[in-house]
C-alpha cells in the first residue's frame, strides 16, 4: 500500500492538486492503512488457527468420551455373556478400545491448551487410571473367574460411578473449550470492528483528498470486508459443527443465533427463532421435581446464569423431550457491559436412558420381567426396616415349582422359560397390586406382602398353591400338571437381617417338600426357625469338613463266636472333627446330613478314605473284611455303583474283603435299586449285610429276593435277651431262618457276659459290642 501511496503522490504532483503537506498526510494515512491490513491478516490467521484447533480438540474429546462409553458398555455386555467365544471377542474389543483411547490422548496432548484445559484433561486421566481403571480391572478379573454376580455388583457400584466422573470431566472440558472459543471469537470480532472503523476513516480522508486515493481505499475496503465476512462465516461454521445445541442472545435476551442442533431439538427452523425472546422458544422442566422453569423470570435483565444446570428436561414443540445439561454464560463487552449470552446444552438422553436401563437390569429378571434376587433383597431390607421402626408386620414367601425339571427335560429350555413366564403372570393375579414378586433363580420365586399378618399371608399362599395345582401347561400336544411348595415366614421387628429371613423362608419351603410337596408350610415360632437354621448350619459345617478331609474313620471289631482261624471283621464307623479339633459323634451330624441329602457325599468320602488305607497297609497274615454302612440316599444315587467299582479297580482292592451294610427298611422300600446294587457288587466278590434286622418289617419272604451274606440282628432285641424270653425267641427265630437260607447272623449291642452266653447257646455266628471291642481310630488298627 506504501507503493500505491507514492504513485498517488506522484499523480497529485503531476496534476498540481496536492502540496507537500498533503503528501505527508497521505503518507501517514498509508502507514495507518498498512498497519490495519496487517492486523486483519493477523486476525484471519489467528481465527483460522483457532477454529482448526477448536474443531480438532472437540473431535478428540468426543472420541475419548465415545471410547470410554463403549468400554463401559462392553463391560456390561461381558457380565451378561455366557458364550466363551463371544466373551473373548468382547475382551479383544475392550483392549482395542484402550489402544484407540491412548492414540487419541496422545493426539490431544500435542495440541495447545490453556492451563485450565490441561488441568481438566489430567483430572480425567487421573480418574481413568485410578477409580475407573481399578474398578474395570476388578470387573474383568471377576468375569474371568466366573463370578458374574460379583462382577455385576462391582460394575454398578464402582465402575459406572467412576466412569460417570470421567464423562463429567470430559463434558466440563468441552464446555470450557466452547467458552474459550467463544471468548476468542468475540475478541477477534472486537479487533475486526476497530480495524473496520479505521478503514472507514481512511476512506473518508482519502475521498476528501483525492479520487484516486478514494478509489484505492474502496478497493482495500472491499477486500477487508470480504475478510471480515470470511471470519464471520468461519465462526458460524464452528458453532454449526459443534455437537451441542447453541443459542446466542442480545442484551434483551432476544435470540441472535441458533445452531442446527438446537433448532432440531426445539423442532423449529433457525429463522423462526431469530429476534424472539428466549422464553418464547425455550421450555424447560427441572428433572428431579418435574417443575417447569420460568425462563422469562430466570433471564430477567439479561442474566442467563440461573439456567445453568445438569438436571433439565427440554420440551420440543412436537412433544419430544430431551434430558440435557445446560451452561449459560454472559457475553461481556470490553467495558464489562452485558452484550448478550451464550447458552450451550448437551443432549444427555441416551446417557440417562442407558443408566436407567442398566439400573433396571441390575434389579430385574429379563425373562419374567419380575424383580431379581438383588432387587428382592433390597425391597426386603426396606420392609424389615419398616417392621423394626413402626412395629409393622409383613410376610415373606419362597416357593419352588415341583415339576419344572420334568418340563425342562421333556420339552427343552424354551418350554421351561415359557412355563416360568406363565407362572409369573399367574402368581401376579393372586396378590395385591403393590405386592412384590421376584424370580430368585431357576424355578424359585419370592413374594413380599407388605402390611399383612401371617394368617392372611397363609391364605394368599394357599390361593397361589391351589391356582398352580389347577393350572395345566400345554406344549407340543403334551399336558403337564405343575405343583409348588411354598414356605411362609413373618417379617417382624424380631426378624433380623434379610439373609436370615430368606434362609428361614427357604427352610420352610424345604419342609413343605419334605412333607410331600404341593403344600404350604408356615414357620410360626422362633424355636422352629432356630432348629432349622441350626440344621442348615450343620450342613455347611459338614460340607466344609468333607472338603477339608475332617471325616475320621473309626472301627469296631465283629468277633466270631465259633472258632474262625485268622479271620478279623471290622465295622467302619464315622466321626467328624470340628473346626476346633473336637470329635463330633455321628448322632449329631448324621440327622441333618440325611435331611439335606448330604449322605451320598459322606458315604463316598468314607469309601474313598477306607480304600486308600487298605491300599497303603494290610493286616499281615490275617483274613479281614470291612463292613461299610450305606445310607438310603446313597443307595438311590445312580452314580454310587460306578464310583465303588471305579475305586476298587483304581486302588486294586480285593472285593472279597468288602461288606456293605444296608438297613432292613431301606432295602425293602427301595427293593429294585437294592437288588441292582447288591447283585452288581456280589458279582465282583463283595459281601452284603442286612443291618438292624428285626427292627422294621421283619418279613422273611423278601430275603429270597435279596441275596445277602449276613443278618445283623437289631440291638434292641439283643440287649435284654438274657431276661426277656420274647426277645430270646425272636433272636433264635431270626438266626434259625437265616441259617436255613445260608445267611450268617451277627448280634449287635453285646455289653455283658450273660448276653454273650445266650447268643452262644442259640448259635449266633458273630457278636459286636462294648464287651468285646470298643471303637478305635482306623489308622491305629493298621499301625498295630
């Protein structure tokens, strides 16, 4: 421009229009014009750089938020995935997300940022490395260990809250970037305005001095106006491309600009809103209280700051609603006067919907749409608290379907799932609208009746039982009858914890099954509940003793009453060593083990431990056999026969040294199973004894079907044989019939010489009792 000024100066000299003083003025104007053009160029470069950096930072932060959200969703999906291949694929996606996250973070750190931006960015990284990262690693570890329930618990209680902190920090970072971008644009606009004023002054002076200078200024002015328009367009493009809704207003809260995102959410065209008051287009509701917000009052005197909130609902003109987070910032002039405001609102609908869905899935069963165990126990704790605080009374039920396994095994899991859905609907018809129904797992349901006494609860339970008994499930032309066993317990101020209440209801349900199924059992007294709790605790202790190998073998010698050279018989007895090393007698732990079907595990452990001792040692030079008691539950266990045969072959045990004892009542009641078991093992060389003979049915006819080697005469008949002629005659009869069938006899409970003499006179083959031998640890026999 300086060169043009010199040419203009020459033109003026040639026309003798301007003197030397005017030339100095032109030189001064040219210098001022050059300075102004330089400032505009600087502004243009700064604006271009600012927009580029703002766009890139916004893209990277959005990418980091997206990756973090995807990794959280992958964790949730992994807790619901049973397929190992899908789980491995999801884990790979999870790790790939981490790699992409690191790349995006590195790119972001290369960009210039203010100290406040860096602080927010580092805070997000800190959350990711500590709370979020540790919680996610804990979830992964639980998933890999197969502890899905614990993984879900950590996900919702630790990982997701930590992830929300990260998302909140990134949101604050984006808001800060938007705010700083807006401030920079306003500063550029102000500088451009001052430059334009200077250009206008130059134009007026130039017009006054020379047509040529005026023409030059006009050309320069047009160029500068184009630059200013480009700067304005770039600023609008920046606002246009931002993912959040943006509205700018003037000092009177009239809309000056609205970007497409805001227009879409408000369901109006941008031109429709321009010039209108903010209150005419913006309808807001406070999310928590659902109270409408008076936008006109909130923006009184141009103050929009009171609209800033992260819990708002935006209403569009078409009825659409959006959960939003809004930030309202004033636009200040260099003189610190309010020129307007910028409102930025972020659509949080998807995030809130996801949180609600995750919260629902955490407390509900997806198949039946009922509450799950976690949600049920949460509601139960509230009822227990209510009972304690207000002395109220409620009722808890636990119920099992009696024929669910039949449907599952016959028609498949799809039919079983459909049956569960229909059961959920049927139960819902028999309870009040406010009562709580839950699927606790498998075919087990739970029901909570609030503000209901025990008698009323029992009537509801009976109505449910009757309705299910009358129900017929039809699948592929098959018709099934389904029953249910229901346990009912009261919830009072004495109930205690939720786990104790559920345990008591489970116990009542088990008792309903034991009493014949398809019935209701109510636990009314604390003594009954305490007894069942004690038995269930014993079951836990027994299982732990089995796992820790604290079942100790004892034995008692069975002595031959006639000379039997080199023959030693032992009955294997059992003791349990408790946690403190004390010996627990079988009369204490066998009843709960029988009640809760733990006997098969006990019998298998006894057999395994005995065979191990026989394999390691032997009674030198003596023929010996070992009598092993089998429970009725074990006899019904189809896997027991294969287990015994497998142990015999694996440890190279001579079957001839083994004798299995089965009680008379069990053998008769389970005749088919007993015959199969006895015949299979006798074919291998094992012997069998019928225990407690004479205490039960005492029918000799079935002895023809049961091929046993020994009859153990019940001790109640042996104790008074020396003084009671009836007992003497019964023992004599059993011995005579046994010998007639080729079966040897063993008398139990021999505790004095008089009894022993009577047995010798009758001719009983063997005797067993404290008179002859007291029980001793089995390992002592092998060591002696």
